[in-house]
C-alpha cells in the first residue's frame, strides 16, 4: 500500500513574502522558520513619511499619466484571499470605467525589479477576486525617477506567482535554511546581513592557515527601508 505525503499546511502568507522570496529565499526562512529580531530603522520610519507625502502628491497626479482619463483612487487597500491564503495592503487601487488597476510605489533607482513585478501580480490576483473584476494591467511607480511602469498581468505571470506561493510554503514546511542569494550585491542592503555573516562563519569549517571563509565580513548594521530597498 502506498503512503501519500501529508498535505502541505495552508500557511497564511503576506503578499510581501513573494517579493522577499524572489529577492532571497533565506529572508523567508529568517522571518518564518527561525525569526530573528529586526529593528525599525530611521530610514524605515522616514520611508513611511515619504509614503504619506506620496499619497498627497498622488491625489494631484493626473490619471492621464497612467493612460487613463477618469476614475477614483483608493489608498492602502487591504486585500485578502482565503482561497490563496494570501493577504496584503496595496498602496493604491485605481478604480476606473476601464477596469481596476493596482499600483505599488517602489523606492528604487535601479528600475523595476522582478520581485516587485510578482508582488504586483499577486495584488492584481487578489483585487480580481475581491472585486470580481478582471485585472489585466498594474503599475509600478518608481519614486526616485517619478516613473510609471505598466506591468501586464499575463496568464504566465499568474501561473508563476502561484508557483512562488507554493515554493514559499514548501520552504517554511521543510524548515531548512536555504543557501545565500547568488547575487551577493543584494546582501549589501539587506537587514539580515549581519545575521547571515555570523551564521555562515559558524556553520562553515575553518581550515587552519587559511583566512576565515565568507565573502561578506560582518559590518555595522546598515539602515535601509527593507531587504530589497522598498517599503512594502
Ligand atoms: S544577507 Fe544576503 S543571503 Fe542573507 S538574507 Fe539577506 S540577501 Fe539573503
């Protein structure tokens, strides 16, 4: 008689987990499996104030900048899906006769990042379910350059987002610390940088006569608005 594996528990997730997982899966481990203390930095606080200022400026921005002519704005919209086991607070929802358009603000000068894209796709899926309206396009508003980047909510992007959600739950259930990101530059602004450096120093054997391994020496904690340079 074959024994089937136990069902994967429906671990409730936040939309920002998708963004963090794509940035570095280890962040999910450090948030869910082995939570380490995180402090609210000055920049996180000032970033929140920037968000409030953005809300104010957004009210003055013309919808035509989004390629839309009329509609209303809803700020900080809480969205949740029992079906997906996912929830989050979207920065802005444009409700127009042409449809619903989720918008996320990102404080990055490096252009739209892939993790921001899948976070937005997840919000689009939640909005679609909540308002029973198809959502075909969302926008990333890149604050430093005041750039509005449209993102198509394609079938393949939705499918990939579902895979990411499943992968996050699998990671949490397995409880094994993933390897570091393969893009070391991401560690520079990561709030877990010092923890990772300490962990790898302890877990890697030191060969006598050779310098301690680990390409990222422990540095003073660096303030940053989030592990990936964005707030939410
Ligand atoms: S410091 Fe680097 S490896 Fe560690 S969680 Fe952050 S991004 Fe991932």
